[in-house]
């Protein structure tokens, strides 16, 4: 296939390749939809996010402090 000059054969190969890719994409989308339905979406308030970010920053500061001492 790589060394053919037959344009019809090349065109058919590309059409088949694109269709195959579309099918794979559809299968992945279906799997994602199934997975997303089984995962509960939780929402955090702004205060909760702020608190979590502050905790994370504190943790990273401690880590960097320990690393810089070594």
C-alpha cells in the first residue's frame, strides 16, 4: 500500500482509516460516558477550596524547607 500510485486505492485506504478512527473515538466516548455516570460529582465551596489550597501550600513549604536544610 505504501508504494502504490493507484489513487482509488489510496482514497479507499484513507476512507477506511478515517472510519476506523471514528469508530474508535465513538467507543472511547461511550466508555467515558459510562465511567462518568458511575462517578459522583462533588462540588466544593469557595471556602473549602481556599482551605485545601492553603493546606497544600503549607505542606509544600514544609517540604521545601526540609529539602533546603539537607
